């Protein structure tokens, strides 16, 4: 039990050094976190660490940076472009003309919009899923139904896909090519990475 408490303390301390975006990604995918921890534990319990292929990383201690610097570093390692504008349910309700945030969550459950649990609390909703009249892009529900969660759907929608000739699915959807995007999503989910 003491060792479990010690592990929890280490994880808590490590989470404190991560950016909000990193924490959100880990919270959205607990199965990945469990898998990574299990793999690390398996490698570390091997009789001979050198034969197990574990490379220990050493060097100076990490420096704490402010949120702005953390976001710049994360952006430099991920995608080019502006940081994603994420709206709260209240902000999305105001933009779309919905009366309550409950209506926003009804839309999310029905797949009309994409949203995911924020690391701190509550859901966040990418602003880019709205058209120029602040309506959800038509056809989002055809994609969201294929994914287990909103975050996974959003990553797919915003990553250039070979199945769409290198285009970002969200941009193709915004042009009104709903069936093409839905077909690409179905194919990618089935492993047809053409």
C-alpha cells in the first residue's frame, strides 16, 4: 500500500509539470496512460535492464515554464498554426444562439458538435467546427458516430488525411463534401489507409 501511495505521489508531481494541453490529452485517453505505465513497469522489472532495451534518460532537471511558453513549445512539436480556440458550453451556447448550456450538451450527445472533457472540469468545444454563421458544420454527426470520444474525432477531423488527398477533413466538410468525408472516416477507421 505504501508503494502505491508513493506511485500516486510521483504521478501527481509529474502531472504538475505538464501543460494543460498535455494533461487534457492524457485524461482523454486513460487507456494509453495505463498501457504506457504497464510497459514501463514490465521493462523495469526485467532481470537485466540492458537486455530489456530500456534507455534511462538523464540530464539536468526540467525547468518550469509559464503557460504561454508551454503552449509555444507544444505547438512547435505538434502542428503549425494558431492554437485551437476552445469554447466552454456557455460560450458555445452564446455563439450559436442556444438558450442553455444543456442544449449544447444535447447536441454533443447527438454528435452534432464535437466536445470533450477538459482537464480542469467541464467540456470544451473547438470553435472551428462552426461555420461563418456560427452553426455546426453539416455532416459532423456522420464523423462523430464513428469515434469513441470527441477528442479522437477532433484529432481525425483536423489531421490531413491521405484518404482525402492530403486535405484536412474539417476543411473538406466545410466545403460541403459530406459523403466524401464520411467515407474517408469509415475507411480510416477500418484500416483502409489509402
